[in-house]
């Protein structure tokens, strides 16, 4: 909020605490795709306190500061950004962490801050709307829209021309167990609806297998007779999950567990089975849906991964990264969209 004769108000200075926190959450979202909900609670409480502090300062200043500089942007922030965040989370457009981040920003940055640095005042381009959280949101959307273009240029420069070059890139199969995102391939070719890699990790952990083992003996592991008698906990599929796996049949990883059925499968080729790879058995056994994975999608992904040396994957850029970029841009420049149009 702008008050005449101040370098920055106390609330606006304290709001800068959000910058390193959002930087950390963006990093965590890239590395693990997991951000604890406890991160947002202190920021939400801080935002509520600063909002009351702002209200007191605006009321004391009087004039248009209370009505125009405080009430209007606060109403837009809480009455527009909050419903947008909830709506997009409800329809699946945002993840839970993305929606919580926007809810926190709506409370923490309802009004446009102002920071005077010598002769320069940041943000450089404030807008007439005045709702800073809305500016952060529009900046984040523009950054998110620009990322596929950047990705396509990068792929084209490397000679990787494909219909999915705007949303992904090829990786070797060895990288897949440590990679976030989704396969962009099925046995019939490139596709946007491939296997979620978190679901793949859940399946492999449930069976007590590595992807390398599965590739070494695909005919064996395609047979559901080789499913473990005592499956492992599948975890949530996170790369960083702490797992202590046991191999097929409940024996320790690396122990001799081959049965007559699996030996026959290796020597005679893939048998005709009702549930190839035990995909349906896996999904029936675990809690939840493994990120919406179907038995067919899991089977298709395993067929691709056991045959191909290189596969196309989409990282599914986490929206917390554009949100952090949108916050930094908003604090320095202002509103990218309205600042260039108005």
C-alpha cells in the first residue's frame, strides 16, 4: 500500500519474507513435486496480521487511501483471486500446493506494495487495478504460457522435432526412475496421455523391482504369476520416498525367487495371460488410483519402457515455479500484461 513520504510501510517490508519462502517451494516443487502444507500456515497467519495492520494505517491516513488504495484492491484480491484458485484446484487445473500458494498470496499481497530505492520506486509499473495478488497471478500465467515456446525452441535447436516438442523432451530409460512427469509415448506412438512416472515408481516398489530388472526379464515379469505374495508399500511415488524393498515373492532383493512358471516364461516367450504385468492386481491392491492410472495405461507404459532405450517424457512444469517468477517480476516491474497494454 502506498503512503506519502515513506520508503516502504512496515507491512510491505515484512511481506518480503515471502520471497525466499516461495523460492524454496519452487525448488522443492522441481526436485520432489512435494511441498508440505505446513509451509503455508505461517505465511497465511502473517498475511492476516499484515492485512489488519494495513487496514489500520489506511484508516488513519483517511481520504482515498482507505477506500481506493485499500478496500478496492483487497476486495479484488479476496473476492477474485481466492475463488479462481479454488475453482482451478476443483477442476484439476492446479495442484493442491499451487492453490494454497495463490490463497496465501491473496491474503499476503492484497494491495500494491511500494519500495523507494533512492530515485527509483519499485514496482516500476503499478496498475490501476491495484490488487497485487492478481498481478502475480497474471504474471505467473504469462510465464507458464511462455515455457512451452522456450522448450520447443530448445528441442528444435537440438534437432528433436516431434509433435510433443512443446511439452517434453527425450531421456534415456536409466533416467526415468529419477524423473518427474509423464511418459509421452505408448506402444502405438507419441501421445499426451502416457503413464504417470509417480505411478510407475509405485508399481515397481510394490513389486520390489527396479526398472533395470524388469527390462532384463520382461517375459518373466509380464506374467502375473510372478507377483509377490507380500507386496511392498507402494509409497506415493515420490523420487525421494524412503523405501526398503523386498523382491518378488517377499524375499529380500537379489534373493533366488524364480518359480517354475517364471522360468517357463523366460524360455518360451510371453504367455497369454489375463492380467499382463499384474497391472490390474496392483491397482486393486493399493489405496487410491495411482494418480488416475488405468491398467491399460500402466501396461502400455511398461511395454514402452522395456523396449525403448530413449523415451519422450513431459516434466509437467510445476506451477509454483511460474508463481515464484510472477512474484519476483511483480515486485520489480509490476504487471506484465496490463503494464504493457495500458
